[in-house]
């Protein structure tokens, strides 16, 4: 009776198909026909990802039905398994051209676990790496006394959490405002934007560890590389949301997103990591009154 | 207690507690009230419970004593002693020194609360204070490491002492993480265990970093 089971499953997947339930030779071409149809249908769903906003927003509304003062409401934001978190991290580091991060990975199940713990890890990684890098740079000097620089942890925490929560808030508000003016804009929910930004910060964790290497060239190459990767994820997420708008506003929005992302990277590099010493032999310049002055260039 | 359904109790843990059966006369002379006992007994009972939990942390095996009879005295004592030992660090200016007492205190307690909330939001079955109790007690190996570091720094402050401190702090960090994971991991849904263990790892890493970078003036 396996054939009847197959027919039932195919019928459930493809309810519009006409069924002839008597003769076996007639069922076989129907099976082949439906199987050929299914991969095509899945492809359409992927390409039409940005137009599915109505359906996904309805589904999202159905999920979070608990009132906001109960614990269950917040549990819906942590409804992810380990492999899902790892997939989302992978998707933020290896951007697939043409695929939207939100549609592909988040699929109306935004989580707060990833953004929160990636930001926490990034805060401590930057503080610890900055401290280590300064230690190695100043190691040989006789007047150097090691300090743990613990204040910088709180500064790092404020900066990174502000970036990860206030910029999505501003972006969401902006998209809502444009949505009220231009009808066709795809709008993401606030949590989805927070999710994208949180996961896009993941690339800065290995970057911050590699910033310990005291070479300027290496550091700037790392900045550009990580900016390209996570910036492209952000651009591919938000370009479909604004491309139906006025051309100049769309370009300005995407440019601002990238600029803020770059500013975060460059600012962290400048503040937490001291400039590495250059290996230039020290010239001795005789001063006017005959004493020798030793100058050292940084 | 759904989370304790599959906890196995090893044989050498004494079962303690009182079973009072309310049959017979209700006269107050027959009830044993802790108001009447000497103060020394009351204090010793709590001290013994705390000490027993310290032993359970140092030799972690599956036991329910830490979870069932939670208390926060041990974590408080450990946190205060760790914060006190981290004082006296070098500070040329106030901005460059090590963590202050309040910062250590806040990091430990706020960190433990956040990890507990995280595990509960992910669907864990452990109660709030049980988790705080376990996380606080598992700071014990790191407090021992801090003590050892201070003693080593009294002797010398060179590279050898740094290597010794690194090894000791690293070993105690591993011990803390493994101990707390052994107690907490069973109450999590199986496909989210890594999501719960990682914040615990980060928490003890930050405390270990604070201990390792302590430099006396």
C-alpha cells in the first residue's frame, strides 16, 4: 500500500492536482508530473522572497500572541537551536549573492540570542585584544608599566550596544516613514533589523583578535576585508527594501548604513589599539647650541 | 520538580531534612522549633551546608545537593573575597587601573543573572536561584587561583611568575567551566546545550582575565 501513501502525500503537497484513483498506469505519469513541478515551485519561492512580506508578516503576527508582560512572550525571541544560530552566523560571514539574509536565514523567526551574545563577545574581545596589543607594542620599553585598562570595557560596551540597538531603531523608523509615503517598499520588523545588525557584527570578532598583530598594513587590510563581507550582507538585505523609493534617497540610505559600519570599525581600531611603532633607525640631529637631540618618529 | 526527575543520587550523600508527621497531639512541646536551639547550632548548620557545597564544587559529580538546597551565602562570600583581593591594583590614573570593587561585584552578579535569564529563555527547567547558586559556587576555583596569584606576586613579578600564574588561572578556569556545566547542562533541552554553555564560558573567561591581569603597584 506504499503507492497509496505516496499518492496521499503528493496530494497533500499539491492539492490542485486532479486525481484518478483507479488505474495504476494513469497514476504513474501524475507522480512524475508532480515531482517535476515541486523543485520549480521551490525556486519560485526563493526568488519571490522579497514579495512574500505579506505572508511572513501574518505568520509573525500569529506567533507572538502572548502579552508582553509574561515570560512566554520573551521566550519566543529565543526560539532557536544551536544549528540555526550557527547557520545564521555562517550566512553573515559568507554572503551569497542574490540571496537576502533575512529571507533566507531568519524566515520570520528573529532571535535575540545572536545579537546579544555576539555584542557581548565583541565587547570583551575588543577590550582584551586592545590590552594585549598595547602590551606587546610597548613591551621592550624600560618605562613601561603594564596597566589592565579596565575602564575601556565599559566604553566598548556602551559603543557597541548603542550601535547594535540605536542604529536599527533609526533605520526601522526611517523605513516605516518611507513606507507610509511609497507603497511598494518591503518593510522589515524591528527585531529582524536588530537580528541582521547583530549577526553582521560577528565578523569583527576574529578581526579584533587579528588586530593584535602590530602592523598597520595588516590592520587596514583586515578592516577593508571585514567591511566588505559584512557590508555586503547589509547592502543585500536593505537594498530590496529601498530600491523602489526615490533613487537618491535609496542610495543615500545604503551609503549611510555602510558609513556607520565603517565608522564603528575604524573608531574601535583607533581608540582601543595603539599605533604600532615603526622600525626606523633613530637619527641624531645636532641642535643649535651644540647638544645632540635624539628624535624618534612614530 | 521536573528538572530533578533524572538526577541520580550517589550513595555517599546523606539524606537530610526532617519528616514531621502531623498525627497525634498538637501540643507545642513536641514540635522541634529552631527558635529554641542555641545560636551556635543555627550558624553551624548553615556553615556546614556551605562547606558541603564547596566540596561538591571541587569534586564535581552528579549530585543534587547544590541544586536542591540552594543558598547564596557561598557565592556572596566568594564574590566579596575575590573583589577584595582584586583591589590594590596598579593605577597611574584612575582610568587605567584594574577593576574596582563595585565593578567586580556587578560583573559577577549581573553576569550570573544574565546567564540565568538566558538559560531560562532558551527553555531550561532550572529555577532562577538554583542557577545563581551554581554559578556563584563555581567561582570557588577562580578565587583559589586569585589567592595563588597574589602569593606568587609577593615572591616575584617576572616572566616565570607570569607563566605560573597563566597555568594556574587557565587550569582553574577550565575547572570552573566544567563544574558549572556538569551541574547545569542537564536541565537544558538537548539541541540548545551549546547555546547555554557558551555564555558560561564567556563569564568565567572574563573573571579569569581580570585575575590574570592583576598587577600590584
